[in-house]
C-alpha cells in the first residue's frame, strides 16, 4: 500500500490519456455505474488536451505506478463574481486508501484554488458512499442539503435545443 509519503501528484500529460481512462473504468465499477460509461480514451484525450475542457492530476508512486487521479474544471460563482473549482472525480485505488493520499489530493486542489484566487472548491458524492462522506466532513466540507443537482444529458439537451422541451 502506498502512502502519502510514497506518491507524487502531477498534472496529467497527453500520454496519460489511456491510463486515466483505465482508472475511470475502475471508478465506474466501484460506483456501480460501469453500464453508464459512454466515453473512451480518445474522447478523454480530446476533451482534456485539445479542447482543454478540464484538467487532470495523476497520483503515482516513485516507481511510476498509478494509484489514482483527479479531474477538475473551472466553474463560476455569480455571488462571488469569481471562478472556482468543480472536482468531477477523485479516485484512489482501494488498496492504497487510508494512507493520506486522498487528503493530499484535496490539499493539492485547495492550493490550486488559493493560487488562482478561486472562490470555491466544490464536488458531489454518492449518497451511499459513507466512507467518502465521512472523509469530506473531516476536512471541513459541508453538505449543501438545500440544493439539488439537476442534469440534462445528450437526449434532453437535443430536445431542448430543438424546441421540444
């Protein structure tokens, strides 16, 4: 098991796209959502490195073993009139959990937000993922129970864009 002292957190490069996608597959299986995965490594590469729609961090041991990743992008707070970070995914392989790696990733993201003068660091977690929810509470995150996440996916976007709401 790797611990926080054994890993480096670095920006992902174009060459990491397949590895990142493999880790996304692991996360999807862990979250019991593998049947919802529609992307592939090529689409991920295009989104991260050509369109620059998000940023990715890779978590590796000194010998180059990937133990996790994080993907995030900029959001915006109209009330703060400043951007923030939306953390889409943070994933540490199960055999490397409980060694401080998740905390190191969150600290890394907080430093990025601070350096960029961002107003917020936000994310969501599945209701059943109590270990994650407990961890987030310990680092000072608060649940926004008065807000509900809403989503339009591709079919809904298409219907709405074409006046068929």
